[in-house]
């Protein structure tokens, strides 16, 4: 008999609450005590509609509250659109929790920065950090549809908050304050810009990377990001080496 | 009575359900007992470690998956010293080691090294990966080369020698016959088809390298047709794969002439797909009082 020591689970759970935020974003909640207890900020689950012939979609954990786990999802394609159709009582197929977690600090000055669908993991992370740290959260999106509650909002079209890229906000606060750690999640161009700023102002940076996935459990090697130096790239898997990486490990020039 | 007993040449399998190289790992042991499978198939190993292709490497289409992994693997040394001993000690089912090379000598070198490792081991020779330049498909498209390579390898081993064929050829039967003439014990087919996807809004390829390997539901009719075609032309067993997600898909391949099947992309759609396929097949055979032998190659027209 051969079974892994720390088994992952695939499980079907009823949706206990389905919230539509606007035409692009929605939140699904499930209830499962033991899964909730082991789910850390920065981790994700593979989600799909039961019996669908499509792949699972990797969705980061938005919140854990007692036995409830929340997934904040953007409709991006067939899989996420199917998930958006789920209503209270419908079954959701899950595999997880998967991937690495954000390292939790104490007594630090912390910046969270998120872009677009990078928002959800920051919500749970902020909850974990807020008790023992001084946390400031900037979030940016294309338009007011893409932004949600935080400390500082940026939109590319200026429809809500400051007009421009959220990284402009980061630069402004780094210029006049000292911080110990930055956590970032969002599209690659944003993460690259955050990395440059973190380097310039010498602040420790952790990033949560996004990637297209198939298995989600470390088998297929489909979801890789380049790490190491540009002369000697090592592709690491977002699903089990990440999704949270120390930004210094990523080979940003190869992205 | 084991209704699902089957064999691939010299290799006796307690059931015909295996997994496609590159789509499986011991991680699936979290979901079910891997020793329930007919055999375990490793990810393809090459002589030297391969970093793999730049991302994006994946794209899901309407009915399948395009991949461009590029045979990322730790190389023969680490596989033999770390991975294979761990597999051998924990699995009681046959382990089919998939490997690839860039010259006939390199294939031979790898096989000789694997010969030194004890265990219930068989070989699947990957001459059909569409995602690498020098290994893989470069070997699988020319009948002469396939024959020479198979001859060379067959002389070096008494273990089961499976040649894995590509669908991306004009005449798969001539390639299959070349492998048979060279001394293959069985054939595995099909590897992925060439596939590509482009974002119509930006004009950008969804896969960094452009063309990748296409698998999943969409390729099942192609795989079934090629299985039937090859099975009708040769007399060694076939390990068939291509879009098998469940026991009903698997049955179709047995009717077409396969002696065993592999689940590939189906593992990603359902992590217990291989086990579920096995259970479904057992139930079906028991209900109808059939054995696998009653079904293999018995397609009617």
C-alpha cells in the first residue's frame, strides 16, 4: 500500500453562502471545521463544479472564519463562470488547502499591496497580521468594479480613489515612511514594479504568484515561475513551491 | 476470478488501468492506494536534468489541454538514486519508467543504467514528445530510426520494452511495424497531438513556445482511431491513451484493440479518475459476466 503521509483531500461541500459583488466578482462560502482549521493565509484550493469535465481552477483563500472558508472569485473564463452559477446548497468540489503560506510577522510595519484579483489573499493575511503588526493596505484595479475595501484605493481609469497605478501609491509611502515587510499579490507587471521599489527602499518582499494550473498538487509542472539567475534558471511550481515566494528567489528578468 | 487480468508482452498486470507519463506522481497516493493500479508510469527521464520550457506552459481549450512542459525532470542520476528506490520500496505494482534521449547511444546508456536498478521495472521509450527539440519526437517520425533504436534497446534488456508512438506522423502503422520488427514487446499510443491557442484580442499565443501538445477529451476519437488502426496491423499488445476520463472511455479502447489503457489529463479533471475507472470497469464486467479478453479487439461494424 502506498499513500502519502499528509493526505490532501478532494471533497464536495455545499455552498453555504454565494454573494455576487458586481458583474465580475463573487464570493463562495463553504463550512468544514477541519479544513478551516488547517487553512493558512496565502494558500489556495482547487475548485470546480462537481462532475464537470473541465480542470479545477486554483482560487486563493479570501477568508477563514471559524469553520467557514470564503473564496473571492473573478469571472475570467469557462471554469470561473461555472463557479459563479453556484447557489446556496449547490455542491462545490474542492482540493486543498494547497501551497505555501505567507510568513506571519509580529511587531512589524507592514505594507500589503494588491492588484485586481490579487485582492482576496490579502484579506485573510491582513486579519492574521493586524493583531500584532502595523498594517497598511493599498489596492488597485482597472476601474471601480475592481476595487474593494482597504486603506488606499487606486484605479487606472480614476473612477474611484486615486487615478493611476497602485505602485505609485506604494512609492509615495515608501519615500516618507520606513517599513519592514511588503506582501504583494497581483498581475506580473505590478509585481515587477513592486519588486523594484522593494529593492530600492530595501524592504523585505513576499509575493504570491499567479499561474495557469492543471493538477494543482505538484505533478504536472505546468504552473512554473522562473527562479534563480537568468543564466541558470530553475523553474519552480507555483502550486507547491509557492504560491508565496520570497521575492529574491524569483528571476524577475525572465518573467 | 480476476476478470481484468491482462498483459503487456512479458508484463503481467492485475488490471489494465495505468497512468500516462507526465500526468501522474505519488502525490495521487493522497487520494487512493496507488497499488490498486495495474502499473505506475513515471514522468519521462532524460540523461541530464532538464529545466523545462518557459511559461506559460498550459492552456485549457473547450475540450482539452495544451501543454508545453518540455520534459522538466531531475535527470537520470537523481532519478536512479532518489526517486526510483523510493518508488520501488513503496509500490508493489510494476513501475514503467519512461525515458527519452537525443541519440540512440544516449537511449542505450540510460537503459543500461536503469538495468542496474532492481525491481519490477518496465520501460516506456518516449520517442514522441512534441515539446522538446532533440529528444522525443525527432526519433518517432522515421520508421528506420525507430527500428534501429528498438533493436539496440531490445538487445540490452529482458524487461518489458514499450515504444511510445506519436500521432503526429503521416503513417503510424509503418512506425508501429518498425518498432515490432525492432523487437518491441508492446506499444503505447498516443502521445499528444500538436496544438496551439491564440488570444484573438491580443494576437498573443497562449503558450510561450507557440505549439504544444494537445491532450484530453478532444483527442479521444483520434486516439481511438489510431489504436484500432495499429491493433489491426500488428500482433503485439497496445497500451492505449488519449482522452480517457472514465470506465466507459476505457471500454471503447479495449473494443478497439487495447490490452491496457492509461489515464492522463483525466487525472487533473478528477484526481481519483484512475481508481474510479477501475471500479466502474470491474462492476461492468461482473454485471455482464465478461472478462477483459472477451472485449479486447471485439469492435463490431
